[in-house]
């Protein structure tokens, strides 16, 4: 006969104070240890009241409500968890409990198997002997000779081990003579700790502390260890300092055996209206560098809100030399970047008006063309509805352009552009028309021996008429319930001519067009050149949508027809039409995807620009991509690159990644990258080998396009105790990295 006893008294409860939500959930099914108890024990029994204790057993002997002995399938449930045992004795009006036999303890955070559990509610003590424990929400597990919980000392584990590996594969584990949680506030403490890998002790610490709550704690973070041929062994040991709830800092001395010792610091701060981060990296002397000057990187990023409408920001970056990012890496820039940014800005926004003032500067990497800095650049945008379809807009700006080169012109530019626009949209059509007046004033300085004028007033008018139609019908290319669209669109654009040869180029360059760019109405970035236009643009797009209105494929084509030559661009067109621009995106099947862009010159019947990517994706971990990029003339150079990227799991533990890019113009490989990763339930290792263009700069600022770097890197991580802030997917690493095709849902 089954007995159940409900006792109303206080039963000591202690919750293991570890924030398990922040831990990593194992991805492999075999990484999850089996439950210590049968399924019927793995759910907590509801209690009549929070302070209730419910005892069930096959038999019970109760003596004058002072002592009770239970035997056979004993289960004791309370707010702190459940105890299972072969036998249990409750004494002293329920204040004392001793459970023996096959004893188990379960709460929301952990499961424990032991030989004996005893508790004393009067002294708030709870002891578990010869225990095997397992955390519920992460793969942490271990054994302890004794687990003691009391109100004075918190949680104490004696002769304890811990690992995130499965029980049958303890690749690594930690052993300590004692761990306690609660004696040092939010910190746990471990004494006489040994770290084992494959059963071999590799590290001993007489004492260390670790956080046991979601609150941030000061202390050592897991080191970052890698190696390469250029840097040698690269070891970084971060230390985290929790200064205050809204301030913290990380100090990460970094030893590069081929270069020296680098000191890295990061400071973060946060308030109700402000937040930011300051980063300093400093290498006093580089043994591999051409001179022994200090090498450094400084960054300050800040955003603040003065009120609901006013915001301000700072983005300041400074590097010591052109090769810093190439040699030492960066979390914020890559070696393909040509400058680092410096900007200070203030902005105001409401429903109709936006004002932004920015002081923009650059720290140029290498020998680049003269770059102008805008000190300041002020934008003002105003918009209001005149009626249902009519709108009035103003776009204006004020800029002062300066240059570090004292021999080039500088200028102040003021621009004002009011627009009256009409727009009407229906489910099947769109019509838009606008009329804009561009009024620009220049005051230029340092113009001796140039064709530039000191003071210029430029006035240009522009009219645009745009129309589009949208046709739909059912399609069965991908599925019977889908839709195919046909979207023709046409635009007429007229822009008056103004002589601009006496204006310098401060922020303007000719744009490259795609299908949508043909309808842009602008040939140049910036305002220094506004081309005269008398042209008609025609485009056609077709899309394939599935039953959920998701785009499965699209084709677009467009071209501009010129009625007059452009005097600003200063060329006579023997063929009165632009290059044909085309785009193609399609999900060929559930695993095949393709994306392409093309510009075909109608004058010489040659491709001006093209890019294509074909990808096979078996699943989220398995893909092969073939890509090609071609530009006939980009800064007087031809870009003709063929690339192959692949990532494929060998089995559940092993995965390889490879990438290869070839410059077909020079017939040479510009990047070769291979990575092999082993990942078990509780540890991982990456081995990466690569050879790529160094992109290093000489002392005079010219870039070497013939020097290559080769290197091998090895990275280890132990799941559950390590965090590698620099680690990223191997597929994203390298010089070019992986780019996903346009369509992928």
C-alpha cells in the first residue's frame, strides 16, 4: 500500500546560483548525457503551498508526529527539489531528514545521485555524500565526495570534478580539493585545482575564483592561443575588470614571439543617454617591423542622446602605420580597407525636419589620391505633404573641404535643392513626377595655376517623369500556387546644362550602374558634377513568387536611350544608348542558387562589368560556391577573378573549409585558404593554412602587389569554460571571405 504524508513546515532550500541561460547548448545528440533518473522522476511535483513538503513511500511508520520512517520508493518533494531514496527517516517534527540507499536529488538546475542525503532545517544544512551530479540545461557533470549546503558557507563541494564532456568521453576535466559558492559573494572559489586533458594533468592552480551568477565579475578570461609564420606563437591573456554596473574594462596583454609584447585595453561605459567604447592597442617595439617605432591602434566610439530629437556621436580611429592592420589584425577593420574613419556628428530629427552636422576626416592607408575632409558637413532635409499626391521637399547642405596636402585647392560649398513632387500608386501602377532646382555656391581657395574660379554660382533645373506597371499571373514553374510578375517601367529625365569645369572635385566620382541605378538620375556621387541629361530609361523585371509570396527568382534588364550628348561628361556618343544592365537571381532547386549581374557595352559589344555566383547548399554546414568577378576598367585596372569556396563536414566531428581565388589577368593565385576543424562535445581545435597577397605598403606609401604571406594557425577551445572573442566561422575568415548568394530563405 502506498502512503503519502503532507507536512507543513519549513524545508531548507538552496538554489545553485549559476546563470545557465548564457551557456552553450550542445549541438550533437551524443553530447547529451542520459538522465540520471527515470522519466517519472524528472518533473517536479506540484506542492499545495510553497512551504509544503510531500512525502510518498510504499510504507511508513510514524511515532507521535516526532519521528517517521519511510521505506520503499521514497519521494520527498519540497520547494527546493525532490529527494528519492530506498529509505528515509524524518525526525524532530520534520526538521531533520536522512535518506539512504539509492538516493537522488533533483531541482530545476541539477540532478544528483548519491549514497546518502541528510538535512537539518534548524541549522540550514544539507549534505550529500559520494555524489555524481549533472547540470540540467548544460552538459556540465562531475563527481564529489561531499556536497554541503548551509546558510553560512553556501555551497561547498569537496574532492570535486567538473567537465562538459559526456561521461564516456572525458577528454578534459577539472579536479579540485574544494569548491565553494556563496562564501565570496557572487564568486565561486576553487582550491588545489588541476586541469586534465586526455587524463594528463597540464595545469595546476592553488586558487582561482570564477563567477557563479549572471552578474559580471572581475577575473581572468580564457586565453586566446594561435600561431602563424609571420607572428610566431600568439598568446593573449584577457583580464576582465568589473569596475561598476555601468563601467567595465578588459586588459589583454598579447605576446607575439616574433614581434614582442603588445598591450591591449578596452573600456566600455553605459548610462541612460550615453554609451561608448574606447580601445587602445600598443606595441612598444616590433622586432619584425622595418623600424622600432611604437605601433598602435586607438579607437573611440560613442553615441549619445541629448533628448528625443537630438543625438550626437563620435567615431575616432587612429593607426600608427599603413601596415598595422595587415600585420597585427583588427576587430574593426580588415586589410582590404584603404582608410580608417574619424567623425564627430550632431543630428536633429522630427517628422518633417532632419538636420545633421558632421566633422568628417580620414586616416588614409598607403599612397592614395588626395582625400578631402569635410570640416564640417551639414545636411538639412525638410518634407511636407501639400495634398494627397503632391509633396514639397528641400535638400540642402553646407560643406567646408580641407586637405592635408597644402598644394591642392580647398573650398566652401553651399547647396539648396527644393523639389515639388507628384506620386500616385495603385495596386497595378505607379506614377511619379518631380521638378527640382539645384542652386549651388562655391568659394574656392588655393587655386593659383589652375582653371578653377574663386566664386561660382551654379543653377541647374531637373524634371523627371516615371511610370511603372505590375502584371501578375499564376505560375507553375516552382509550384502551382505561385505567382509570376511582369514589371515594365520607364523614366524620362531632363537636366539643364551648366559649365562646371571651373569647379574642383571634392567628393564626386562617377557611379557604376546596375539595373536600379539606371533610374537613379545621377551620374556622379556628391555635387561637384551634375550631368546634363535628355534621356529615356526603359527597364523590365520579372519575379517568380511562391505561395507564401517569397521571391524564388528574378530577372531584370534595363538601358538608357540618349537624345543629346552630355556636355559635362564631355564625350560624343556614336551610339545613343547606354550599356545594357542585367541581373539574374534564381533558386534553381532546394539546394542550388545563382546570382549574377552584367553590363554589356552596346558600342563595342563587350562586357564592361559582370559578377556571377553559383552555389550548391546541401544544408547549413555543407556548401560549394563558384564565383567570378570582372570589371574592365576600375581605376585603370582590370579585375578578373575566379573563386571557389567550399565547406563540408567529413563526419559529425570533423569539418573542412577551403577557398581559392585566382587573378586571371596576371594568371596567379591571390588567395589559397584551407581549414580543418575537429569539434567534440566538449572541445574543439581549428587548423588553418593560408597564402594570400600581403597588401603591405613600403616606406614611401606604395603598395606591393607581388609579396605574399603564408601562415598556419592553430586554435583550441574548451566548451563550457572558454570564450574566444576573436573567433569567427572559418568560412568568413581570410582575405575575401564567403558571400552568400542573393536568394536564400
